[in-house]
C-alpha cells in the first residue's frame, strides 16, 4: 500500500470513530457536537474532492500518470541479443496531435491573457471612435455598416465580409461596403444570374457552401475581379418592411469554415442592421421635415423686397436650397415687358458646364417648355436614357442624372418654372415633388406680385422715389431733343451727376439713408434747372440732365456751381444733418442723334471725376 492510500484510510477511519462516540455517549450535548463534526467533516471531504476533480488547470499541470509500465528486473534472458549496444527505456507518451474528436474545438492560436500596458488607451480609442465630421445620414449609416462587417469578419476569421444592396426595380446587386483581405474587390453593380448571390435573392433564404471546387469558384463567387481560392461561403438575406433589400455575404479560404449556426448568428447581425436602418430612416425623416419646415417658414416669414429683383431671387434660392438636395438650380421667370420666359437665376454647384442667365426658353421640344404649356410638374429620373432637351435647343449640357421642373401657376397663368438638376439618377422622389408642389402656391403668389409690379413700373414715366423721369422716359425725351437740336443746328450737352459713396455716414444711421439723400439731391438739382432741360434718374445714385442750346463750357460752369451748392447744403436724415458730395461728368451733344452714345461719353468723364476721389467735375 502506497502513501496516498494509507492517508486516505486514516482520513476515512475518523468517520467510524466519531460515529462510535455518537452511539455510546449518553450526554446529549456531546452527541450533538459529535453529529455536527461528522457533517462538517464529510462536507469538507466532498468539497475538496470535487474542487480537485473539476480544476482542469490544476489537473492538467500536476496530475501524475499512473499508467507507467513497471520495469521488469528479472534475470531471464532477453528475446534477442542486443550485443554491446544500450537502449533508453522511457514511458509511453501521447503525441500532441489534432484528431477527428477535437478537430472542431482546437484553435490555431490561444487567446492572449497578458494585459498590455496600453490596454485602456487602446480600448477607449476603439470604443470612442468618433464619426468623421460633415457626414450625411447615408454616410453615417455606411460608416456604422463598415464597423459591423469588420466585427463579422474578425469573429468568423473570414476572408471577406461584404454587404450588397438589392435594387428590385433594376434587378441588380450593388456592392455597398466590404471588409476584405483582398484588393480584387471593388464597389460595382452586377446583374442577377445563376450564382449563389442570385439564388439568395430569388429564393429569399440563406445559402451555405462548405466545399467550393477551384474550378467552380469563378462561377459561384462573382464579386471578385479574379479567383481568390475561396472554399466556404455563407450568405443571408436582409428584409425590411417584408421586402428583400440587401444581402450579407461572408467567405473563407478554408473548407467547412461555416455551419448552420453561422447562419443563425448572422441572422442576429441582420436584425441589428435592420434596427439601425429604421433608426436612421426615422432620423432622416425628422431632419428632412425640419429642413422643409425651416425653408417654408423662411418663405412665409421673410419680408421680401419686390422692388429689388436680385434680393427676391436670392431669397427664393435660399429657401429652396434647404428643402431639397440638388446640384444645379435654375429659376425661369416670365418677363411681362419682353413677354418671354428666360432664366433669371442660375446656380451650379458642380464643375460641369451649365446654362447661363438671361437664356430665352424654347416652348417647343423642351422639358421646361412642356412644363410651362401644360402647367404640370415634369420629373425625369435618368436624363441619359433619352434625348432630353431641358431649356433650349442651343444648350450644350453634359449633365446626366435627374431633372425636375415645377411650374409656378397662379390664377391659371404661368409666371415661371423652378428647375432642379442632380447628378444622381432617381434623385427626386414623388414625396419631394408633392412637397415642392404644395409650396409653389406661395412662391407663385410672390412671383405674381413681382411680375405685376414690374409691369406697372414699365408703364410709368417717372421714378417712384424722386418723382422725376425714369431711365426709359429720359432717353426717349433726350432722343427727341437731340433730333430738334440737330435739325436746328444748335449746340447741346449732357451732364451725368452721381452721388459719392458715403460709407462712413451709413454707420451713423439706423436705416439706409440713401432714399432721403436721393430726394434731397434731386430737389437741389431741380432748383437749378429751367423748362428747356430734361432731367431724369438713370441709375441707383445717378442723374442725367440734357441742356438744350447750351455749350459744353456753359454746362461745365453750371456743374461747378451745383457741386459747390450740394457740398455746402446739409441734408437732414434721421434727425441728423450731414453733408454729401457729388461727382459730375460733362459731354457735348452737338450733331448727335443717339442718346446712348452721348451718355457713354458723359459716363467716361464721370469715371475720370471719380478717379480723382469724387467731389469734382470733368469734361470729355
């Protein structure tokens, strides 16, 4: 009997001894104490035995192999003569090999349990990775999707994990995102055929391949540019709103790398992705609603200045830029004076060639022309699918993508068209068209008001601010006077008067002082004229005066007196008084019949006066 067996026997004999004491003792206290000792003693023995049995680490490191064969020391002769050679006799060892029993449970590399010094920093860097700035909702989803694919690839030690979008309308698959050890995989689109991915789409169920022959790899796995030695594949469909919208595929270069349990596990990843899609869709819808509400409020709440067309068009452009995504925008306006449709505002956010402003629209054979004549929105999802002319037959556009034209109709009359271009196909949805169509009622009324105001101004002969002749009427009257002077062979001259810039003075007032300054200067000029002069406003800060039967020298002297008078006359603006100056250019008008030619010469003289710093008079 060895030492271990003797120890076990002695430990066991203590139990009968305690049992005998329990049996022969009469004192209840002694019997109770003995009973407690027996229970505790037996519990300790059982606990120690089980802890040693189930401690695999202890057993694997310190277990003693009792199956050692005994060494035979008998003096019987050997079965064969070994001569003078000797032989080392050792115990039988089981070699460390992988068999069919432990094939699926042995990993290539044991996980590291050594804690690195930068464990916390590396974990926080991974766990707290921030989204790149300036990403849209779609780009944020793609960023998250790529992280999920990286986890799938690492968990299953795969060669590639890839996510495909399925376009049901075109019956095509698109490689959206992938994480791979290969460089022969790229983002592209391919049609459905008889490969494994196409079977997933057609059947709507997962597919598993455990042993792909090398000769069949190119036909079964089509998303690589060249064979990769793929031997295992698993793919699962992704459903959203009961429709197949995507596929997740994982492949490996090892045989039998995946099983049925892999499909179930990928199903959990699919559920996570569908939940993320729902969250992003809700977030995107809220963002779009907020942007559209902001754009609608800016249209309704902003005080639009109908007298300034540039300000009006910029206001409309600013409101529409946050309601829908586009790459190029064109605002077509019906000019009531010229009685034609032409582009008034064009914005091109790309480097591609596009149309310019003041382009007349052809109503026949163009998309915008059809929208004008029918009063119905027109949406083209793919302009490269046919020969579509947007604005005019002389246009030279290489702008393939989507196009949307929304007519501005008020009281059954068309006042313009809102045109949106996008480089993406199918960029504008029916909901976008419906929303824009609803807000065009407000925009149509604004454009209608501006059109009526412009038409009324064209019928007026005087400037509304200064009550003097406007530019058109001034040129008509001046042309008549030139004809008279030329017929009578008498001299004439023109003076262009411009109010000098007063940026320093503008900061002194709460509002824009220009309207009051214009009225005051116009009154001062009018006080120096007679019935033979033609006086009108020809610019924002410019006035024109034609002198009948006056020489250039006489007009120059008159201009000097006027310059001094205006500079010395303080003008009251917003309860404050300030002095203003003017620059004057004088040009002869003798033997001239074209008012534009005379005004051009006077403008050259005015520019020379401005080059001197203003508050001066120059003669051409």
